[in-house]
């Protein structure tokens, strides 16, 4: 879904509402900076990743294997090709039911805005972030 502000940045023929984005348009969407903040841009990036994942989780094994093989030509890893293949094939049965949650760090109330060498930056409060991460994701 594109907002009226986002649509012109994606392409000249994009409109407000649901759109199917090809690779170039998706990249344009993920890179939009001028209409809001960095938080808005990173939210668009998460939205895009979730949309890609949703499409992939309904793909057949041959499509996913082909995609994995193409992606592996762009990745450097110390894993062997057979290790990656084994990992992916063991993961495939779980793919259709997998749910992804997204979070942004720093979250509200865990940073302050300031200027460093003339640049606007966010300074995180690591103690607040650590406490929240520990309480929400590593409960005792």
C-alpha cells in the first residue's frame, strides 16, 4: 500500500493504494527519505521485507531453490553450498506458518536527538534499551 506522498517517489505511474512493485520500484520505495523521517524510511524497509517474505512463503520448493541459488552468488559465507541447501530445505516446511515480528531500536523514549560535528544524530540510552530488551525478549 502506497500513501499519496509515497507514490510519486516510487514511479511516475504509481498511485495511492495497493501496488505491485517490481525490483526497481521496491528499491525506490525502501529508499524514500524526503517525505518524513529516518523512522519512516526504516518502517518502509520493514514493510517491504515482510511483503517479500509473505510472497515467498507461498512459493514452491523449485522456485525457492532457484532463488536461493541466485542469492548465493551474491553472498560470501564460510558455509558450504550443501550446508546452506540442507538448512534451507529443513526450514521450508515451517515457512508457510512462520510469523515474523519486527521491532525498531532505538524505540520511543530510549534516545535523545542532538548534533555532532554539525550532523543531526540520535544518541541511544543503552541502559534503557538493554532493560527493555531483557524484559521483553529474555524473560527470567
